[in-house]
């Protein structure tokens, strides 16, 4: 049984307000959020969640944003995965997307939700199939079970929210956080103006610049070296790639995080001008480690 239309309208209003907050953020220039010592003491970076409610709650518990007003929290890729509705089996991850929108409103300067390939897939109706299941269809089915006849209005507001998401976050002058990196940028030029200009439908389409950014899997040293020089950064933190141990360091410039499983990891980055990749690797923590290993 679906919720009352008034509840659906509250969800739609939340999406619209969260989209406004993201678009008007004072920390944002173009499609990138910029953090430095004047605005942050530290940044907690997480990665792919795919509806994992246990890890989502743990992230919020560790971040403890209310008691750390200069701590920032980065989310990415919450859609597609996790629990399903018991009757028709629709994906419940739309509820986590709604939770993120509420967090954006509650912590407008501390929560940063970067667009991923799965959020982009919802924004553009780009089909994703995994383990024989059409993830977009399951996601839409879940929304239908929750909102019934009100799905069109909620979906419209949801799309507005997804269209407002930043595509990257820059920490100081040297670190860039994005869901992934475009492949073969050393061979096929990547249009870096996408970080500053309006994003077009061509950018979002398969083969477009945003699509390349969030779908790319290319961990070659030559690729990241080229991107580092092009973007004027030294280090990249990404998600997108499943990691057996919750993180990976596939080259000398990149750290990959994964928050999908019990072995999920996060990275707590202090604002500093001289951090190395080794320093960052030493600041990776387990979501479900003992209390002695968590950030105080």
C-alpha cells in the first residue's frame, strides 16, 4: 500500500529544496565543491553504498557532523542495491537517496553528494543490468510501491535533485575526489571544461564527458599522470571499482574506496598542503573496526 499523497509531496519538496541548496552552495564553483582551511578541518570520504543501510548508518555515526561542524562528509553512489520490498521485490535504495537529500538540507555546508554512474543512469534512463536484473526497473518498481499514483511528481523532483549534483570535490590544491576518472585521457582528450561550465545532454549521454568521468575504469599510471597535469592536482580519490578489502591503490596517484560490504572503508583527510599518497593510505579506516580505530 502506497503512502498518502501528502507524504509524497513532502518527499518531492525535500528533493527540490536539496537541489536548490546544492546549486546555491557558497562552496561550489561550477560543478566542483572547493574545500580549504578556511572552510574545513577535515573531510570524510566514502564511496559506493548501493543501498547498504547498515554501512550508511555507521558512516553517519562516525562522521558525527553535529558535534564536528568543520568536518565534511562525501557520499557517492547510493542507488541500486540493498534490501527490496517484500512483495513485488522493488529496490528500496530510493529511500537512501531521499535520506541524502534530507541530509543536504540538514547540513548544507557539510554534506557533499557526488554524482556517480548509477545516479547518472537514473537521471538519463541509461539501462544498467547486473546479475540478470535491470536495476533501473527495480528502482522504479520500488518507487511505485512506495508512492503509487504520486510517482510522477516525486520522480520529477528526484530528477531535479540528481541534475544538481556536483561532479567532483577538490580538497586544497592537490586532491580531487570524483566517482571515477575518464579512461584513456592520455589518448582521447578529455574536455575538462565540464568542471566549470553548464552540463549538457551530450555530456550525460554515452560517450559524453560526464559519462566518461563516472564510468571510466583505467588505472594505468599514464592515464592518471595525464589527468593530474591537465587538472593541476597530485592525488585522486575515487569509488566505482569493487575492492576486495574495501580499498585499493592501483597507481601512485589514486586511492579507490568501496563502502558496499562489511569490509567497507572510509578516508578521513585533514586539511594539509603536504599529504602524500602514503599519508592518505594511513588514514583509511574500517567502517566496522573497533572503537579504538575510529576517529574521535
